[in-house]
C-alpha cells in the first residue's frame, strides 16, 4: 500500500501581506483609537504671544490653573512676544503635534495674514483649532491731559490738529492698532500710531503722558479708569460692555457701524491626534462652565465661551475674511 503525503499549500505573497496587515491593524488600532487615554503624562507648554501683564496673561493664568487641576499635569506659560504674535505662532507650527505644546492666540492671529505678506507658517493649514475661550471688548481711553472729553470732541480736535494726537497699541497690526486706523478712516481724521510690546506698556505710556489715546483691551485699562488716571470715551464692540455699562459704544457716540471685538482661542499644531484635541476642548469648556472661574474672568471684562474645535475653525475662517476687508479698507501695510 502506497502512502501519499499531503502537502499544505504554500502561502501566497498576497495572503502573507494580508495577514501582516491584519496583525498591524489589530496592534495599532487600540493605540490610535485611545490616544487621549494616555494624555497628558507630562507638563503642557502654553505659548503666550505677548508679555506678562497683558490681556492674554490675565486670561491664561486663571484658565490654566483650573485646567491643570482637571488634567493632572502642570501647564507652563511660555511668553514669546513680538511681531504681532507671529513669533509664538511660528514656534507652535514647528512643534511636535502631540498635545504638549499649545498656544493662546488673540484676534491678531486672523489679522496677520493680511498684514504680513510672508508669514513663516500657513494660518489655515498649520494649526488645529481647539476652543474659542473668550471674547473681550476694546475700550477707547484717553489720558487726563487730552482736551477732548468725549468722542465728538475727539473727532473735532483730531480734525483741527492732523497727526498731533497719538494713540498707542500693544503692537503693529493688533486689534488696538487696527481699531485706531479704522477710526481714522471712518471719521476722516489722522492720528499717529505708537506701537508697544504689550498692553501693560501701553497703560504705562498713557500714565506717563507719552501718548494721549489707546484702543486697548478693557481688562488692562479699566483699573486705571476706575482710579481716575485715564478717561473712558467709548467701547469698540457693537454692544456695551458688562464691565463698563455706562460707557457708550463708538456707534452710539457718533461712529455708526464701528464694531471691533477682541477674542482669545487655544490652538494646537496641525496633526495633533483628533481625540486629544477633542478631550482638551471638552476640558476647557468644563472649566469655563465653573461659576467661580466665570466670575473671576468676567470681573476683568472677558465674556467666556468654550467652543468645539469645528466652531472655532469656522470662527477663524470668518475672521480672516473680515479682517482682510478692514486692513484693505484702512490701507494698513506692514513690512
């Protein structure tokens, strides 16, 4: 009787590749699906585009204190001022997209592409939106030495003395600068802009008499206004600010259609795992819902938001379009 040996068929290349792929997916799948489960395991760096003492700092400090309680890791504030916030934004764009380097941007983030023809990053492609944190009106404030006591008198004085009235802002191209340029354009006056490296320096310059006006965040100017060292003329937003309900809007004061509002948002580098971004966004919303934090930041004029990443993305896109129109209309150019 002849014994026949039965041989197993050889595995084809296609079969072997399929098996390897299935094994790889089975191994990698859980890690990809649950990347946020292990995040964070070390301190988080939060870039701040302006010096300490300014409006971004006043918001970032209480927010980060609450957020690190929930995340269980320190949040280190890293100040990178200069070039209208582009230095800090460039740092983020070049950072590893792992959720451990973030940035708090201001409205200048959406203004800069219209001002700087050669940014070292792509505003639309190099960042992952996380959350719109808060809105903050600007306030038009004057030194006590300025002759004008209200907006109508300011316009009259500026028309009579072209270029003589100086206004300061926290830097070339920021919301305060463009608010002043838009004011000039809409009222037919000419004032002289003086840029500083943050809101704290602007306030100091006002108190020293180096400048006569500022379009600055309400959070940094109101303490000096309440102390009687500066005078509030108007707010730049479409509605009155809760922090200064007796101060008229610029539209109410004789500049119809004027509407500029500051905002603050958290971004991560493009390519950051989506579930890490979603987790961070939900944690920011959770802390902004806490009554004590809301009361604390509202006392400084901020209007807390806490949005989804997609909502922030839509907001930034709308702001890019809006600010391009403002910059073009005001004829502002920076090198």
